[in-house]
C-alpha cells in the first residue's frame, strides 16, 4: 500500500507512485496567484488573529478582575489557562473548515 499523500508524486527513487493506488483522487485547487482568494485568505486570517490576540492578551490582562471561585480555583485562572486553550482549538478548526470551503467554492467556480 502506498504511503504519502494521494495524487502526489514522491519523485525518483521511490519504488511506488502514490498516485497509482485506488485511493488516489484528482486534486483541484484554485491558482495561487488568484487575487480574490488571497484577499479572502488575508481577511479570514486577520479576523482569527484578532480573536487570538483578544483571548491571549485582553482576557489574560483582565483575568484578575474575575475573582469568584469556580471548581475550587479563581475563575480568572480557568479563563486564562483552560479557556484560552479551548478557544485556540476552535480557531484551528474554524480556519481549516473555512479554508476548505473557500478552496472548494473557488475550485467549483474555476472549473
């Protein structure tokens, strides 16, 4: 069974071609020089970076003011430690989902 990414030639010196298996599929992606795509990618990235900044610095800065107890610890601790990690995971998932949909929509429009 070939290893690697379907549809990607691993080059000379490899005994098997990854594109020759039954799991291979055509890879459709918009051209890298598409200005509309890059404008949307920059906008999405800036929004997600603004959320990251707010969670990392703003919420942590004001965490001391959240001084009630939550499961035996100050609530500010939970926001700064565990809540931020959950938001980071959501940001990663949201970026992957949005970019996948964007690439699929642009590939449909180009092809």
